[in-house]
C-alpha cells in the first residue's frame, strides 16, 4: 500500500499507518524473534521511528519503509543476543 498523499496532520497519518500495517507488521516481526515481548518492543521501536521521521520528511513508500525498519530492528535484536 502506497500513501498517495501526506496529510497535514502527522498524527492522523501515523494512526492510519498503524491501522493499515499494524497486524501484518507484527506477524512479520513475530515470525523472526523468540518472544512476543521482543516482537512488541520491535514494533514499538518502528512506530517511534516513524513518528520521528514523518516530521522531518515524507515517506515515499510507507510499506517498504516500515518493513525495512522492522528488519533492521530485528537484526539489531539478534546481534544483541549474541
């Protein structure tokens, strides 16, 4: 799903993005980590990063951006556990 426009209200953009991608992103993360708690932490980190980035620049392809950030957070989590 690609965001066709950037609403003036960043909060509504974030809420709509969470509604649109929350469940599928959680499933993606959950398959790659050992615990539900780790998955929730990573997902929270993704939303936090989205909230920071969205104020600085528009995101061209929301889905690709979210999954790339999630994958990087998962890799970071695996590196910490080693």
